[in-house]
C-alpha cells in the first residue's frame, strides 16, 4: 500500500510541476492520433505535438487515458517527448512525434482522452 501511495504522490508532484493541460495551451496535437494494435496485441498510439506559442517549452509529456463503457479508467500511460533529465526544448512551431503503448485489451476500450503537459521555459 505504501508503494502505491508513493507512486500517486510522485505523479501528483509531476503534474503540479507542469502547466495544466488547457484547451488554449500553446502545445497541442498536430493532426490525428493513429491507433493500432501491434504484433503482441498491445494498443499503440502514434501522433505529433506542436508548439504553437512564441516561446520554447520543456518537459513535454503526452498522457493517454483509456476508459471503459461505464466511464471507469482502464489504464493511463504517459511518455516524455525527450529523455528524462535532459534540457531539450520544443521551440515555437517545432513538431515532435510520440508513441505510447498500452496493455489494455482493445475490445474493452470505449473512449480515450489525451492530455499534454509541459513547462514554460523561464
């Protein structure tokens, strides 16, 4: 139980340290997200994000939340666009591709939400 509590606290600190995803955020999806099933039966989501703002941003994360028919969360997974701990920036009008794999049975997924988190470059 303590392990799960520490994981939840770590996720909350990560979310608190990043700007919240907003509809008018400067980093957004650049086109559709392609959904496929790989040879191991795992769902894959491929897409791109773009920085539509005037300033570079850092620590960009894409989060996929899969929900069942009753609205319950089946799985949530995230991917960093850049290597953890790097100082790489996403510059204005720059695009970066992402790939997120999840293990939930595709037949159980009723809907998905995509959120993008990032930090403004100071």
